[in-house]
C-alpha cells in the first residue's frame, strides 16, 4: 500500500498566483511546490503552524 494523499485544492487568486510564481521560479509544478511546503511545515504544542526557510528543489 502506498502512503500518500490525493486532494483537490482551490486557492483564492492571491495565494494561487504566489504558488504559481514560486513554482515557475524553481522549475517545479505547483503541486510539487505545495508538497515541499507541506513537508517543511511543523506544528508546535499550541497548534500553531510554522514553515522553516527552505529552498524548493
């Protein structure tokens, strides 16, 4: 069995443009960029989410 998730996601215009811009600059597809952002996301004890600085590849 494969460990993963398939989801359909609708973003408002601003976040969508930001994601597409980041993806274009890195040569990745938007879904690859989003997956890397999620991989870097951490939750603290209070439930707050943070994303450490990283370079998508």
